[in-house]
């Protein structure tokens, strides 16, 4: 709770409301001093309230089909039979704090409305687990299923960041256990294309049709395998179908209320036609983003071509970095601006649930990342190399960028011998994006934040020492800490200053990396080798980042990696088309055509793409069918759970002996008296022919005896059998 920019009386009133709201839902509190005009509020759920909340959550899961078996009717017995994990406990407590009051929560939303002074809500790190986690992962190559279970039990399947996007809307919820499971599966699958790619690089060279076919098949196989793996993990972690329990967004603004024909409840809705009209604005947004980013990248691309291939004046070795500097400066700025537009557009579309909001936002972000990541290579592969000799003469407009440095006009003119295309440019560009850029991203993601934080801590210490020498320093925030709490509170204050972990960026990074492999690895078959090494480091660096550089994420549940799965499917499809086109254009030992479009037959290129796409569709259908025939531990567990549910239901409703053979009747002698008694009873019951028919044989033993007697009388003899 930070009150640096709030009036004292208002801060006191707001804090009292905060404490009252927490107490209302049964949370015990302890308050301690924080840094920079802040108060640390520690909360703990009372056992009874926590157990009841967990039980309600499990019953809700059962009603929505997430759990196969109904929880025990007694709360205590249900909790004892299936103890809650740490992630479940933290999730329930977080829901108690943030859920709306009508749903039984305190309704506290950080940085919004009356809770604007609540800066963040986060669980504390388990440093013992973190040390063991890092130590264990640093000494093993592959992660086991138990390692993923451990992540899930600690951090949950999904992470929700309480960030504001500036308009009061939440950012997308994020997956973490599924992210590590996906990255581990991707890493294990990369072993084959890495080995095959190295062999192709040695034996087949670049733009090999054999490598192209194998790589496309691998992409399809991996994607279909991961879809099955998501189902298995969902069953293993007990979250399959949890996406059906959709969380309603607080920012949703309804226009009308209608009566649900099924439940009879009044439901707040936005007319579908109005939302569709708003969603159609995604089309001009995509066009605007493509034009803005595409024009910038294409301009810098043209400048780079002019300087590196045509300009022959002073400072060429330095000026060649001018386009890179422009891209590094302008692309992030323009991307940030377009991301803000995408966020506002998604808010305007006014989605009812968090899942639909997340999907819409991911689509827009993917468009931006697709342009910035892949457009430079597309320009080189499909514009520069095939049509370079036709386009380059028109690039003299870019001579203005280097004209101040040239000594005479001849240094800015195309040589008399004509322009020669650099056939190695495409390969060098792919190597940059798949090797150099991966190393740079790793440094920016892990090393730079650590250096910045260490520098900030050192600066604060120097500032405090300088103020102490001048005698103007304030008493430290830890001066009133009890000795037994001092170390703990120092650690908590440090964690409160950490950033929130954004696993969306990590998922996006893996998705874009998969795109490079699917789209352009035929240019340089060592791409999967680079990614195999990078992903081994990536898994460990992400774990280190969560443990040291970020606040502990709040665990929430998910049953997949979300909309990124659709992005992977799109890249797999596009990769098949792009790979086929690249093989057709550059299959001459990687040298490509001579630079004139006359050597490229349009009909042949279109036919190649057409057949490649249809072969992809057939491969996908075949791989999907084959994988569906393979049994898995997750499917076995699901069948076992359903069997136990059916068995339990039959036992509870029909009984243990419902399907057993009836016991034998005691032998009873048939006498004249018994026959007369039966005849008398039949006359009293007014029995008809049907009753007489069903009363001639009593019990299954007598039916068996009559049947055996009939068989003995009618069965043919041995002599007839021989005939």
C-alpha cells in the first residue's frame, strides 16, 4: 500500500477500508513498514475459511466437468483425502482478495478506483525451493514429468499479472507451467531436426528439397504432438476443461439485460452485431500496422542495400550500420505506439470474458511481431534476390543519406559493369536472426536487468552514505524492525521492488523462434542446432529470472498455452508454402536465379505452392490420425477416473450385489398339498395365462434342470453324428 502521492487523511481512510475489506473475507493481517512511503500488509487465511473456499472451488470444478468425481460431502474429509497444493492455496487466497464481493471476495483491484494506492498483490518467494530448483535444473539435460509437476504445484498452470495498461483494463493472463512444458517438449523434439540439419548441411547443402520435406513433416508432427500433450497435462494436473470456467471481466460494459432461456437468470450482454462491427476494425488496424512497420523496415532495407552494395565512398564501414541504428530506434517506438492502439481497440471491442480478451489481444500482438521479425527476410528472399537488378536502379533516392560523406558523385552511382546480387545475403540474414539475435535477446532478457538492478542498489547505497556524511539522512525503514524479523522484512521489501514476471514475452519468443525454423531453416540447415543450444539455456535462464529478478507469480489455472497455439498452426501452414517457394527459387546450389525475373516462371511457382499446401493438409490429417491412435498416460488416467465414477455410482445406487447370481433356493419337495396350495393362491390372485406361464419353473436352478433335460432328450446320438 503506497501513499507517496496521496493526502495523509485520504491515505488513512483508504488503508482502513483496505483492512476492513480483508477482514470481511476472513483474512488475518500483520502490518509492517515498507520503503518509499509504503506499508506492507501480510495476509493469511483462517483455516476454516480457506478450507471452505477450496471445497467450493472443487465443487464448482465438478459441476463444470473439470473433476470427474464429486468431492466428498464433508469439507474436512474432502480436504484430507486430496490435500491442497501450494499453488491451489495461493490461488484461493488471491481469489479471496480480488474476487468481486458478490462472489464472496474482497473486491480489491490494484491501482484502480478506490484501491489506487494498492500497488501490488503477490506471494512471497520460497527461497529454499528456488535454490534447489536452480541447482537441480543446472545439472540435468532433460526435465522429467516430476519436474513439471513441481513447477505446477509451486507456480500453477497459469500466471496472472496484476498490471494496468493505462486504461484500467487488465493485461492478458499468462501460462507458466504450460510454458515450461511446451519449451521442454520443443527442446526434446529439436534433437532430430538438429541432427538431420547438420547432416544436410554437410551432405546436401542449402535449399535441399529433402531437408524441406523432412522439416515440414517435423513441424506438423510437433504441433500435433503438443496438442495431445496439452490434453495429457490437463488430465495429469486436473485442469482439463478448466477454460470452460470463464472469468468475467470487470471492465465489460453491457448494454442490455436478457433472460437466459436455460437458467432463467438475467444476463448482461452486448449485442453480437455491435461487437462484430467493432471487431471489423481489426482489418484497418492490420493494414495500418503493416503499412507503418512495413514502410519503415522496407526503407531501412533499401538504405542498407544502397550503402552496402552501391556506395563506395568514405566511412562506408560505419555508415552501413546506419539502417540498423534507425531500426533499433524507430521500430520499438512504433511498435509501442501500435501496441497501445491495439490495447485500446481491444478494450473498445468490450469482451465479456478474460479468455476472449486475451485471444483478441494476442492476435493483434502476433501481427506486429510477425512484421518486425520476418519481413526483412521476406524482402531479401522474394524481392532483393529475384528482382534486385530491376529494383536497385531506383534506390538512388537513398543517396541523400550518405551524400554529405561522399567526395564526388561517382561514389553514389551504380558501377558501369552493372549491379551484382550478393547470393550469400539471405543466408547471412537468417544466421543473424537465428544466432546473433538469440544471443542478444538472452543478454537483454537476463544479464542487462541483473546489471541494472545491481547498479540501482549500489546507487541507493552510495546516496545513503553521501546523505549520512552530510547529516541529512532519514532513519532507515528497518530501524524499528524486531531483530528476529529484520532479515525477513528486508527480503520482503526487496521483493516488493521487483518487476512482475511476464511469461507472455517468453511464449512469444518461443513462437517466433518456431516460425524461423518453419519458414526459413531451409536457407541454413543449422538453424535447429542453434535453437537446440539456445533453448537449453533459455529454460534455465527463465527459471533463474523467476527466482531472482521477478516477484513470485500468482498462480492461476489453464489447460493450454492459449491463443499462441493458433499462431503455431498458422506458422506451420505458412512455413510449408514459404519453404516450397524458397526451394523452387534457390534450388541451384543456393545461388538462386541470375537476378532477372525472366528465369522465374510464375505458373511454376504457383503450382509448387499449390501442391505444397495440399501435401501439408494430407500430412496433417495423417499425423493427427496416427497420434489419435496412440494411447497415453493422460488418456489412461482419464478412462480410469471415469470407470471409478461409474463403479462408485452403481455401488451407491444399486448395491454391491446388484449383478451377482441369486443364491440357490433350498430344496423343496413337491407334494399334493403344495400343488393344491399353489392352485388356491392362483385363483385368489385372478391369475391369467401369462401368470401361469411364468410360474411353472421356480428359480434359476429349476430352469437349468428343465433345459438340460430337453437337451438330453433332443441331442442326436453318437451314431447320427458319425453319419
